[in-house]
C-alpha cells in the first residue's frame, strides 16, 4: 500500500534561482551551519523561502510535511538507521520505486544509500529540516529510538569491521561500558560510514546541546544527523575510541594522539586519532587513510584493457 504524494508547496512569488557560485557558497554554509544560516546570509525572509530557492536551483520539489499523512507501514523493511544518519523519511512507495524527503539537498549519498538498502528506484524531494526531524520522532516513537533499537539493523553492516592488533586496557567501569555490544556496533558503524563515503576526516565534538559528528567529504565538513538519545552514550563512545587507539581512557585533561588499524570489508584502513579537551567534554578528530584507495592501476584511470595488456 502506498501513500498519496501531496503536491509540492505553492508559492506566491517565483523562487530566486541561485548562480553556480552562490550554490557553492550555500553548500559550504549549509554543511557547517545549517539552513537558517543560509537564510540569514543570503537575505531570505524565511527558511522555507531559502529551501524553495534551493529546490528551484537544483531542479527539485519541496513538500510540506505538515500537511502529509504518512502510512506507518511505509517504514516496514526500511533501514531505520538511514533516517537519522541522512535526515530523510520515505513518503511514498510502489513495488518498483520509493520517494523520500531529504533535509539536506547536498547529501548525494542519501539516495544511493536508500537504493542500495531497498533495491528500489529512489526519487527525492526537499523538506524543512525541523519537519523531517519531527516526522522521524513521531513515527519511530521513544522506544524505537533507543540506541539498541537503532543499531539492531546496523549490526549486519558492522560485522565486517576487524581491529588489527590486540587491545590492552585496564578493567574499569568506563572500559566495561565501552565494550558493550551496542557501543561497539555504533562506533564501528560511524567508522564504516565514513569509509564508505570516502571521508578523509571525522570530527566528533562535545557541545552543550550534545555530540556533533561531521565527516569531511570532498573537502567539505558535512554534519551527520545524531539521534538525541545517542548523547547519553557520548562518554562510552569516546572510551571505545580511546581503547581502539590504545590511549588512556582515564585521562581527560590533556590531549592524546593514537592510531587505529582496521580492516573494513577486506580493506585496510589506518586512522590517526587526536583527542582534545574541550569546554563540554572531549573532542575527537580522526584522519582516515584508506590504503586500497591510494593504489592506482592503469585500468582504474580509464585505460582500455587492450592497451593495459601490451
């Protein structure tokens, strides 16, 4: 059963089309500070007007989620972890295709991730970020948003993560929490997602409002949606990373540097880890080095097989 896709929002004025240079500026600003910063910087009167201008410039439509009626059954078989990670929600589905709303028009990985997970052709529309977040919360409910519930579907993707070398650490309450299966799966998922998206850096920052996670993809730091309840496990996540990097989990007042060596889906990954004390806790900066991605072949750069064989 599919839901009825409501018509895109109607606007009284023709939306402003942004230039290529402006779109580049918007992408950088959106990735670091969100839609409201774009609204303010480019002189739009509302976030809605800014989003509509983006949609017009990118050839997309905008959906008013406050007027949508979504059938809960549309989430059956849908990977819940993608909702929070990419800030998306499915609003219409057929046997061959699915339409999703995205809160970030520059998240090119969202549609690919949904297509890979569902095997369906994916169509995308834009929606206001706070409306997408409200829709996720309304349909998942508090119980479904627990860490274990979110990570249950992610477990199948993290069992291919192998830590190279032995982990030595002193037994403590913090270490015990860091070794919980749900925390291990979550940290593995964060690292795997970064590798799969070809991120060069991972930034995890402790803020008054909770944890902020960003990936640097193609030179641009991009915010990653973080489930609110994940903030309760911030200390455990940090301790897990310290254990993996062979650092002192009890030390919280001075910077620490370490290294994590992983094998993800058969690929060797080297991660340089820096732990930095911050106002609201500790921050983590990780440089991701994919050894396999640094190997080049003649066929990999587009040379034909006949030429390579000579």
